[in-house]
């Protein structure tokens, strides 16, 4: 931006201020929402499960590990699982992409 004869700086200096309400929308929320609903309606049950289970699993793990009300559950889990496993579950819950990968690789084993 500091180079001489920068086109963006020149355009910025010439631009007239305009209220955000008067500017055209950059993103069409309605069209995007419709495309998402069409995608959902075209999904098979198996595909829907594959897309929803990682989110549900992430929320469940986060709730069990992070929620103050789940202290008894955490203590019970700690008795049965090693600290390393609890840390692995927490790290997995914080990484939805990795969680989805793990679930998608485990789910076919159940059938």
C-alpha cells in the first residue's frame, strides 16, 4: 500500500463517503440460505448423519469436559479413562475437522 502510484490508494482517495445502508449488499443472505436448504433437502439419511454426528459429538465432549455442572461425570470418566485420553478428547472437540475425520472413519465400522 505504500508503493508509489498505488491504484488502491488512489481509488480510496477519490471515493466519496457513502452510508452502509445506502451501499448495495455484498452478500445475498437469502440466496445462500436457499442453497443450503436445497443441499439439506437433497441429502440422504446417511449423508445427513455423517454431517451432523461430528457436531453432536463435539458438543457432547465439550459439555462433558468443560461444563461446570458435569464435574461428577468428569470425575467418573477420570476414574475409568486415563488423563491422556481426556486430553485427547478435549483436543478432538476443539478441532471439528479432525473430529469429523475420526467419526467418518469409525462410522462405517458399525455398519
